[in-house]
C-alpha cells in the first residue's frame, strides 16, 4: 500500500507542477489553488508512503518519476523542445532510481 501512496503522491506533484506555468506567478486563482492543493496532497501522501518505504528510495522515485513525467508533459503539451541531452539526462535519472531500488532497504 505504501507504493500506492507514493505513486499517488507523484501524480499529485506532477499535476501541481504542470499547473505552475498557468498560474502565471500565482496571479490566477484557479491554477494557483490547483498548485497548492496538488502539492499539499502530494506531501500528505508522501508522508504516508515513507512510513514503510525507505526515505531515500521514496525520494529517488518521487524525483525521478516526477522529473521524467514533467519533461514528457512539457514536451507534449507545453511546447518545450526535447533534445538528445534532455533524453539522456532523464535516462540517467531513471537509471539512478533503478539502482537505488535494487539496493534494497539496507
């Protein structure tokens, strides 16, 4: 169940981050509320996940999956270009998350 909390936390964080641009520096009410609610939900769920998942593994997954998702969303929906270096960087982040998870809870 902890990994479900973690995945939901990542999803909430990705939604919140995706809304940052449309909040226009927190000057637009609804996107701003979406950002604040998304981050609030994300941290509550993350706090539940780390009761069972080692914090290093949880944070690595949070940041790795979240970063990869945001890069994909930015490229697909926000018109940001993808470059070979961006793709290589994301691949390295994902590889790092995998290595941390293979290390177990030691």
